[in-house]
């Protein structure tokens, strides 16, 4: 029938058949973790050179590990979690390196799939 199969061990050995037990997803067009980390670094450097200060948050595209769906979110960098814009923050990081580590699989139930740019808290206050 042309179906691909896979053996897994989950409380016993199981045979999964593509289309019934799993789906093969072509991820060749997705950015690799190293590319995403370079993109984050590039946007950070651009922001720092233009603003002369470190950003408070990053606007990113994330991909959920279970559904592979993507969405745009705001991730805080060294920003207090108790402020007027807390509802707009999806996730909190302590540093740029902490943010970059979210491009690697296994840290959370999502990965950063791309970086859109950075901003400062004061800009968020002006949008209300």
C-alpha cells in the first residue's frame, strides 16, 4: 500500500503506520536552531546599535512541539513579571543566551522558530 511504518516502545512494542499512528512532516524548509540563534543575535545587535541600550523583550515566532503550529509571541528579557503589560508577555527569560537556548528542542514545549525584532518596555506603554 506504500505506507511507511515505525516501531516504537511505549508500554510494549507497537507498530505505527503513517496516516494512522503518526504523520511524517517535511521540516526541510524550517530554520535550524543555529540559524535562529544567529537571527536573534543579529536583531539584538541591530537594536543595541540603534537604541544604545539593551531591549526588554523580543517578538518571536514559536513552533509548538506537539502540533507543529506556529504563532507570534512576545518574550521578555530581564523584564519584571509584575507590570501593566504582563498579559502581553508569553514567556520570561533572564538573558539573551537564555532566549537563544529556546531555539533548541527539549527545553520547553515550544521552540523559537524565528525572531521578528526587539523592543523596550516604554514602547509597550505607549501602545495603550
